[in-house]
C-alpha cells in the first residue's frame, strides 16, 4: 500500500492499526470499530476497503467501474473496496477515508466522540 495512505489512515485521531490473521488484513479502527481494511482479493490484488454512505458508495462504483467495487467480503451496501494499483487520485482516496472515519466516529455517543477528539483513551 502506498505509504502516504497508510500514514493518512494512522494519523486519524484515535486510530489504531492491527493485523487480523484470519483475514490476512490490516485493519484501522477507532475504539474497536473498523473504518478501513487493507488486504488482497482472491487474485492477490491489493485493496483498501472503506465504509461509505450507501448512495455515495454506489455512485463511486458507477463512476469508477473496475477500480472501485462493492466491499470485498463486507456489506455491499455500506462498504467499497478500492483497487490500489488502479489510477485513482490520492485526493479521492483521502476523501473516501475521511467519510469512512466520520461515519464510524459518528456512530459513537457524543461523550465518546469528544473523548476521542480530545485524545483520551
């Protein structure tokens, strides 16, 4: 994976990175909730999977056929997988990462969100 993308993921407030052995994937989490996953598909192609609003996820798949697909081994409505070897702009990938992070963060109670934003564990 591009080092800049990995660094961007890890720079999110409260982000933790681990390796899920069963999935052979690196996961990026906030308080145990995954907002990104870096793995390979069954053909060994490198993918980054992110959570998005369903309508946005579908729109991106339509605009970038064969570069962005429904989430690989994930809920197809809410998750997209990006083929990292394809020519997608870093800006687009970062916007998708931001949306995924915001959705996961938004799922926490306000008190927990404040704790995360203030860097409390």
